[in-house]
C-alpha cells in the first residue's frame, strides 16, 4: 500500500506524521528545496504568499503540533523564521525527512480505471516520473494563483507605476521613499500596509468592502485561545457573536471612526481580519484609508469618492483562486467556485483522494489539520470506513446550504469552518 502526500508544509507534515504512526508506506512530494511551506519562503527569497514581516496570527501553543510543542523561548506569535525552523525540527524529530522528496513538482494526478492513481512529477533534474498509488493526499494549500480584479479599473494601461499582487511582495524596504496604494482589507493587506508604512513615503489603503477587524488579543487572551476555551464553546453561536461584538466595541470602537467602511454583515458572517497594527497605523497617520479604486490616470490613482493619489506602486491583496492544476477539472472546486468535499476532506466521487488543510477556520488550524490527518491515516489503513458516495454528497449539499445561508455565495466561503464544532465532527468520525 502506497500513499502520495503532496506538499510538506504544516498540513503535509501533519499527514506524514499520522501515516508514519500508523505504519503506512508513503512518499511526500514537495516542490521547494526544503520543508516548511509558506513559512520558509521569505527567508529563502522565493515567490509566494510569505513576506518578511509574516508572523503567526494564532498563539504558538495552539499552532504547534500536539506531540511536539513550539519551544518555550518562542514569543506568543512567532515570525516566519521561527516557524520555518520549528517545522523542520518537527520533521527531523518525527523521522519524516527520509520520506520527503524535495525539489519535486507534481504535474498531474489522474485516476486509473482500476481506481488507483497515477502521479506524474518532475524532479530537480527536470525529468518526469510516473508512479501509481492507492491513495493521494493533497496538502499543498491554495495560495499559488493570484486573483486580481477582473476587469481591472479603467485606465490601468496608462498607469506609470508598478502593479503587483501580494504574491510578489517581499519587504517594505523595497519601497523606501515610494508612494504605494494597497488594495484590500484581508490579513495580507493590513500586514503589508503596516509594513510599508515604515518605509514608504506615503501608504494608502484602498478598501472596497468593510470587514470586521479583530485584535490578536481580547481580555489578555489570544483570540484563538478564546475560540477554543470550553466556556466559549458552551455558548450558542448568537451568544458568542454578542460576546465578541461587545469586546470589539470596547477594544476599538466603530471602524468608521478610522475612515474605514463599516462591515455590511454581522460578525462571523464573513472572514474576519486579525490585526493589532492597522488601526494604530491609521490613527498615527502612517496609513491613509481610501475607498475603492475608480480609475487609473497616468501616475494618479482615482478613488470612488473623487479623491486621487499619485502613486509609484499598487499592491493588490485581493486573494487567490482555489486552483489545483494537477487535478482533474472540477475537483475539488466546481464551476461555481464551491469546494465539494465530505467533511471538508474526502472527494465523494474520487475514491482514494483526500485533502488536508483546505479549510479556513475562525481560530488556529493545526488541531483541525491533525484531526484530518489522523482520519485519513485511519481510512488508508482500513481502520475506518466511509459512507456511500450518495450519503457523502448529501452531507456536502447540506453543508454548502448552511454556508450560503451564513456567508452568502462569496469566493472561498465553502472552506470556512468553526473550530469547535468542526473538530467535534472530526473526532466523531475518528472515534475519539
């Protein structure tokens, strides 16, 4: 029995560890020269969503693996270098490095007539290799294909500055003395705007739609620690929402007071943005909020409120397409952009194909990833069984209906999960 794990970041290493603990024969294919995923990219100077100021937004005790905690000397929110070093030390401690083929890019994954999977990959020498596996676990994330506004604002061809995506952003020092417009209000946008504001001559944050901005800590606790606390889990969803709304009103007040648009949706009805810095940088005048970009005009960027800024660069922090070019079309992302996976892990109509880490929690992801990996290892080892494809499709449909009711049909909503309830579901199928 052989399993192919794609990716050797946090999710891939968790999967490899679970398989090794079960005694399952596997190989882990990683296109980068070392393990660590997005956390090692800034230090390695590679293109990717990681940037030099990247830090955890979740507490180290919940983000580290359960069997291998992060070092006690690490701060509560370690930076990318510390996380990358930690992930590699975990791989060494767990004896995983001998199972990982680095510098190996997966080109295609196709299911054969007998139900097995053929994985075609290219090694460091560029030569293609085709191998057959009984199971494939995709743990490579989805932050590879940048999403830009389509179409871009009128006049973008006339813009005399540089247009780039967050995927290509590395360091605020690269923009020293320049005037920069950052587009977006997600995690990358606020991190990049705060970083730029320490180097750029002027930093403008262009926001089309308001999002709830949540500080990393409330009541002296990391917000992900609150999310997993038993007393918080015992509350109903509405009680949790009211509790957090009251805390936010005390901690930061109205976002309109900072020049940002108020969210058009209740808290937890869309992804939230975790940041301790952005509101402070705005209050200090280091970051200037503006509404959406209306048009480009040579060196100027015009906004929908009629104002304009001369800019040397525009950084679009507008997310990523959930793309898996090595997989068959429509798997797991359908034509309407929804991810259709049973319990957010299993492809109902693709026997032997699993996904680990393809979730967006309100809180730390590691415990979810570890539970997903344990479940997959049990399925592969034959200790657990799946329901029929029809039952799995019914569960997916019910889940997506609930998602649409809560979040609407927004891009990426179909991978949103609540840590406590989802972890409970995974523990139930694992049998814990």
